[in-house]
């Protein structure tokens, strides 16, 4: 089937299923008649204390599609050195994810400190996110490699796992590069930040 076929199959299967809460484990410290241990607002507030880098995940147009696709993503991490794997998390209701799955490839663009507005543009649904954006083709996948990014990681979809209301997408790294020196864009407590700056 290949990586693209497997990813597309995962989208077809998972995209049609309603997002349901995961069942509680048999061993738990909260009984059925007790409130949920964490409220969503509290979860967001506390997890916002964790500063993260900011990326834009891009993919080329698959057959029958016009133009590339992409979305802003904070939930990105390196996963494995041998073999080289990375992962990102995407909402199961994302309109960009099915396009990444159909292409079977993607490029992670690690944004630099001055690219806050670019990040906001890629966080909007339904707009032409690439209007006025300079990019070239990543060498392995042909995914957009955004100009001015601190680093880029060119990947093939390796595996897709469920994670509550999100999907965990694992990518096999085929090529990568970084600008040196380049200060990264950070996100902390609901706003952009820079190293050494509040």
C-alpha cells in the first residue's frame, strides 16, 4: 500500500468515526460519581506554562488538488534517532490533515523569532495561506520549505495513531537543514515569546 496509501486509509477510517472520549481505565483514583479530575480550562492554563517552539507543517498538492497546504503547529517533537523519526499532533477535525495524508509527505518548518505573523496566517481556516509567502520545494518530498524559517525537516508519513481528539502523526525524516544562527519563535502562556525576552 505504501506510506501515502496507509495514511489515506487512516484518514478515511478515523475521519468518519465520531470523536469519543477514551474509556476510563479499570484502575483509577476517580470514581464514576466524582467530577472529572481536570477541567478543560484549567488544563489549557496549566499546560500553557510549557513553552514550545512553533512550526508550520506543509505538504505539496496531491493529484487533483490545487496548490499546497499547511497549518501552524505547536505540538511537534523529535521522536527517535535510530531510525530518525519526528512526530506532530493534529486535531481530528483538521481540514489540512487529510491533504497531508493523501500526499503521504510533509515538511516541518521551524519558525524563527520574526515569523509570528506568518504563524498567525497559517492558523486561519479557509484562507489562502500561501498568498505572498516565499517558499521553495523541500528536496525529498517537494513540500513547501518556507523562506526565513530557522530549520526544516522533510518527512514521509511513517505511522498514524489516535490520541483522544487528536491524531499522532509520525514522520520518517528524509532530509533536514537549519539556518545558523537563527533564534526560534516560542509560544508561552498564550502569546509569542523569544529567548531572553518576556
